[in-house]
């Protein structure tokens, strides 16, 4: 009797406990379901906001020019700007004349280069050279050049105003070499060229200033360049031909139209071996002057050796040069026949260098001139 009552009571208790447990599980499931529904709604709301923002961004892109949409093609990534400022102080002592000294802004250049597209590039260089005698315009457009070149080939076309490829005029001196004084040629031309491994050949045509009174593209020239490495020795060479050296900046001031076309050639070479740099250049006419100096066939040369080293931990170079001209005495006896010089450059800071040069020159008339020049050059 007692056992039956106890069993009945225990069974009732278990039944109540089971009912309570079932009710608790159902409540928890309901709560979890509610939380999931809330999270789902939250995600839906966030997706809606994201979709709205994407639509706004696409609308902004649609209203933005393509050149600004693609940063890789933005104009500021396709244009580079650079410049050069050179200030010189000089002292000149010449036989039979009072010593002279001066400070000039020898060179001020501002260059802009643009890669317009894969095929076309452009370059603009503005030049200022202080005019100390008042005989010329110190401002000049030195370069206005368009280049078309196949990015997957070695041919190119240059068109515009630039320094024609007649000579390289490389130097580690402060002053320009005599070959540059006579042969550098700036004009408006069209040039076509092609590379063949280490060789590059080009042919160019231009009008010039010494032709007939009517426009006529009747001047031409060609250039052959080599650049390579021979067992650790850097070698660069250049051979150029110009149909009329009277079009050159220097020779042009020494000729008259009656001299006719005076063909000329130039050969340049530089060898870099370790810290040493050897430079040689020779310029000569192929025809004689007809009127200015009948029978004269002028020439000029530059021989130079440079040595790179560190001075106080700063990159430096010292150079020695021997230069000369020939057959210019009948044209102007005051021109330099021989020049010997030495120079040193020190890069005191990034993009900033100072230089000192000493020259001893002798003119055709026997006049000796000593020149001491100091320079500060800043490139950016």
C-alpha cells in the first residue's frame, strides 16, 4: 500500500518535471528563432544601404571624366617636369687687355615631357641664357619635339625644333668644348630612325637659314650611334654627317651665303673603364669655303680624360682636356687655336653640384688668355 502510493507520487512528479522541461525547450527555440529573424532583417537593411551607396558611386563615376576615373591614365601621371639652373662666376685675363670678371645666370632650363599615349611622346624645353653683351635674345624655345615610336618595334620618327644629332659634345668640363662651339645645330626637322641592337641609325631633313629666299627643305643629315658594353668596359660612339655645316650655330656665324653648301662630318667616342672616362671628338668640313676663306677646310677636336672619385664622401669628378681648331685663322684670327684645361665637380647635395675650371688658351693671332670659372648647378 505504501509502495503503491509512493510510486504513484513519484510518477506524478516526473510527469510534471517532463512537462516543465518540454515547455522550457520550446521557449528557447522560440527565442532563437526570433533572434535569427532579427539578424536577417538587419542584414537585409545593411544590404539595402550598400546597394544605395554603390548606386551613388556609379553615378559619380558616370559624371567624372575618364581621365580622372582611371588614375593610371591621369594627366599628372603622364607628364614629368624638370629644370636646371647654372650660375657662373668668371675671371678672364687676356694679353693686352684689362682683366674682366662677371657673374651670370649661364643656363636656366625648364623642361616638360609627356607620354601622350603608347606611341606618342612630346618634349618642351624653355631656355634662358643671360645675354651679357646685349646682342641677342636670352629667351629661347630650345626644344619643341614630338616623337612617334612603335612600343613593340625599334623605329621612331622625330618632328619639331631640337638639337640635331650631329655630334654628342660630351664633356666633364665646365665650359663647352670647341667642337660644340662650331658644330652644334638647332633647327626644325623631321627625322626617321631605327635601332639594330646596339646600333641606331637615323636620317633627317630640314630647311635651315642659308638656303634660297623661298622656303625649301633642302638640307639633310644622318647619324649612326653605338652604345654597348665590352667585357665591363662601356663604349659609346657616334658618326654624323651634315649637308651644310653653315647651318650649325657656330659655323653659321663664320660663313656667308656665297660660300655655298659646306658639307661636314663628325666622329665622337667615349670609353668608361672603372672610374676613368675617356672622350674624343673630331669635327671637320668636307668642302672648302669659297668666299670667306678661299680654300680653308676648318676642323676642331676635343680630347679629354676624367676620373670619378669620392671627395669627403661626395661624388666627384676631375677632368683634363686638350682642344684645338685648324684652318680658322683666315676667317677670324681672334678665334682659339689651342685650349688646355682642368676642372673638378663635386656633388655637395642631391641635385646640387659645384665646379671649378681653369683654362689656358691661345688664339691664332698669338693672344694668350687665362680663364678661371666657378659654377653652381642645381637640377630638379
